[in-house]
C-alpha cells in the first residue's frame, strides 16, 4: 500500500509540473524579403521612361562627343570589352590617353585593340593608340587584389579610374561568388569599392585624380540579398 501511495503521489507532482511549464510556441520560419509590386512597377516605369526618352533628351549632344587632348592621363576602365566601357576606352585612347582595359576576357580585349589600331593607322591621325590589357575578374576579390598590387608596383599614377563593369540578371536563382557574396552585390558594389581603395596610392600619385562609377537605370529594381 505504501509503495502504491508513493507512486501515485509522484505521478501527481509530475502532472502538476507539466501543467505549470509554459508551452513553447513553434518556431516560425523567417519570410524571405522580396520586392513588392510597387517597387517592381516603379522600376519598370523608370526603365521604360529611360528607353523612350533617352534619345530625345540626348539629341542635342554630338556623337561622338569631341574630347580635348588627354595625352598626360592614365585611365583604367573596367568592363571595357563591350557596351559603354568599350566606347569609353576607345574614345579616351583616340584622345591620347594611356588606357588600361581591366577585363576578364583578355583575348577579346586584345582583338579589339588590334582593330582600333588598324582603323587609327588607316585614318593617319597620329601615333598608335596607347592601350594595354590587364586581367581583372570582379567575381574574385583575390583577382582585384592582384590587379591593384600589380599596378601599384609600377609606381605610376592613375588619373582616372572608371568603374564601369557590372552585371544584372532577373528571374534567375541567386548566385554567390567563391568569396561568399551575392554576385550582384560583389560585382556592382563590393569589388569596385575594394579596387578604388587598393588603388589609392596610384590615385594619389595622379592627383587631382577622379573615380567615376557608372550606374544603370536597372538599379531601380534593387535586389534581395
């Protein structure tokens, strides 16, 4: 009887403890933040406006715009094998600048330079263009560091750094670099910022120097990292 009474008493105490113990709420999964429909609409309106009215708003500008002689300038242009970067590099070179094409595809850059040199020599406008190619992959922060180290080792100036390279993809799964950063964030922001900081010694030697960051209207969409 004593044993039975003790067991019953112990069961009652355990049941009372269970009642007093607060119930833990199930953990809720954190929702992934994304752009709302207002942000998407605003982004598309900006893009459409830019596409429709860009030519009208720039119709008064000369194409290509004449540049003053810039023979004493050294200019580094990232992403200069296509698009805006290619035209920036070509026109700076034709104006006499020493242009450094900082690109991933060095073979494509060399072919471009050869074409430019041929066209320039046929025009008979002057000395060969002063253009060179250096490898730079903004998806690798190690590549950024190697580029800056190689250039700074020359102990020469940089008068203009043009951070032109950029990427944009929509409707695709997020991709991350080997450094662990979302690719848009690294290529469009982190890597150019690191490059600018690491090249400060050369930019100071070229003072008064300039850092130019080329943006895109597609930044209106933003990204969710």
